[in-house]
């Protein structure tokens, strides 16, 4: 599998702050028992970035 870069993720999410928040949220979901959406043998944070770059994890706004 090819290396994942921040630039790959920024094709889906323009804001780096939002990108970090999405990755953190996804890592927390893994730790709560959620299944990975993209199979890899990488650590949770790398796998979450792979999911974002693949368009499997989408940005959504929190309810007010």
C-alpha cells in the first residue's frame, strides 16, 4: 500500500485543523470498538488518515 500524506487527506479536507480533529475522533472510535473502514496493518492514526484520504470518513458539523 502506498504511503499516506497530509496532502492526500487535504484533497478531501481543506483545513488542517479539521483534518486533525477528524483523525482524533476516528482514533477514539477505534478505541471504543468501531471497525476500520480501510484494512491496513498500520497504527490507528495512520489508518484513520487512510480512511479520510479514501473518502470513507466525512466531515460533519456538530449540532448546536
